[in-house]
């Protein structure tokens, strides 16, 4: 048995796994949970709690390192080794490749492919590309029930027919007051932490309207580069770093730089828990505030409605942000970063945790924005998204002396 199940991102995976073993989804023909191993972030979180609260080491019993301090890849390797040692009769894999770089994903997939030839496996994932090539039976959980598909190709066709596509975006309220080009220039940038070189002679020029995907394995220095560009790192001082026409260290403040940047990372969603309507959330992007704390103008209100129409959320304009699904929250927060058409837009792993439909909707927004705006885009992701159309790639290649930067078309 090797089942592949696609689920929406709002489904609680631990509850769904329990339902499978309680026989609620009889189509899977799984009768007994006893002897099965569950490979998921939820399981890892339980083991972290055991270490933190009760000082009981299970996954790290042969290591002095705490599970909490390990990388995502190291934690998953520790869990897999524990399950293999336990000689389980079957595996349930729940979004096993989230937050892993390409190399780590590939290594884990090879191990899973071998396992599927030896024991029963159930894969529960948000993304169709995460299903193993050895998958025998395909399912989608929709409308509170499982639907079966004869092949991956048929399943993909079904998903694509349902996906929403954005082809246009609203114009800015006013042109952004910046004429410098290039926007960003890094010349022979070197960065070290505690005598360990992270970046080695990085040269990167970002011009108006560019669409870059920043790639590289975990620990290669992607976050370090982003922090240099946003002004959040002091490592740029004394180096040949130019940001929006200003040489680093020429008197600019972090806030001077941030007004030129729209930024979105999934972690930002958790910061917005207030009771702000969707209209006000969008308008707050014009003021670089967390929520809206001034009376908006009629022009600003009209612009927010334009964006909500594009996102397919106009009927929810008076909803509160916390009432949206995860995918809708991501869309809205990205539009909030886009609404003022900043010179630079940074999107850091924006589709992690989204299902295929939400991710494709998201990707169509980014493609449309790249085509219709003068904004330069830096898109950071391990995943190669179906349909994403960056013009260039900047890839960090780790070496013993720090990562090198390579430009690829």
C-alpha cells in the first residue's frame, strides 16, 4: 500500500491522521494504528516538549545537542532514524519536505522511496509535487471527504481547473519618488560570524523591474543578504554596498531604507492578530504601519477595493483579518506589501504551508505584479513553483570559505 493524499492547508493534520486510523475514511482500508510510525512536525514538537518540560530525550538520546536547537533537516533525520529503529510496520508522512532545502529534500525522498518498497506508506501533503514517484493510489480531500484519482496527471488536471488566476493589478496612487538605478549594488561583499565566513566576495546588482529568485541551501547566507539589503544587519558597514542610491554608512537609518521596501514572509501573518478589516489592512501598507491608526482618505479606500477585487476578496471587504483562511491571509499580506508599488519587493518563502490551489493563486499575483509594475522583486524559495516566471536567479553556492554568488538566467 502506498497512498498519496492531497489536503487543503486549513485541515488539521493531526486530527485527519486520527480519523484515518479510526476508520472514518474507509476508502483507505487502514484498520489499526498500532505499529505505524507518524513522521510529522507535530510529532517532532511533542518530542521537543518532552525534552523541554520533562528532560526526556528520545530522538536525541545519543546526542548532547537539544532537539530544539537542531535545524529542520536534522530534526527530521532524527525522527526517521527513531522510527526505523522502532521497526514500525507502516509510515504516515505528513508534509515531510516543508522547510527543507533542495538537497535535503532529495536525500529524504530517496530514503522514502526505498521505504515504500518494504512497508506500507501513507503520504499526506499539501503539494502534488511532494508525492513520491512510487505512489500507487491518489486521493484528494475535498468537501470533507476523500476522492480517488487514477493517476497523478489526472489529479493535476483536476487541481489546475479549480485554480484562480490573477492577470492584472491596480496602479499606484502616485509614482514612488526614486530615480536611482541600480536600486541595490553589492560589490565584493564578505560577511563572517564568529570567524566563520558566510558570504565570500558577493557581487549582485538589482535594477528597476528585475525579477530575481534567490536560491541556496539552508545556511548558505540567504537571510544574511536580505538583512544587508533591508539595513537590519550592521555587517554592511565599511563595505561597498549601495542601497537606493546611498552608500551604506552615509547617514541613512533603517527606516529610511524600509520605506523603499515591501516585505512579506509567512511569519508576518502571526503578527497581525488585531481586529482590522481587510480594507484597513491593505491601506496600512500605504502608511507602513501594523494596522491602520488614522482615518483613510476616499482615494485610499477606493484603492483598497481595487486590490480586493483583484484578489477575489471584495465580498469580504468588511471581514476581519483573522477570519480569512491561511491562503487568503498570505494573499492579502502580499498585496499590502505591493499596494504602494515600492522600488523593491522581497518575498521570503511565501508559499510554505500552502496547498496547490492557494500557491498557484499566489504565484499568478506575483507574475502579474512583475509584468505590470516597475518594482524589482526578490523571491526567496527552495521550491521551484509551477508557473513562477523569474527573469534571473541568484544562487548561493556554499564552499569552505563562505558562499559564492552565481547569476543564472
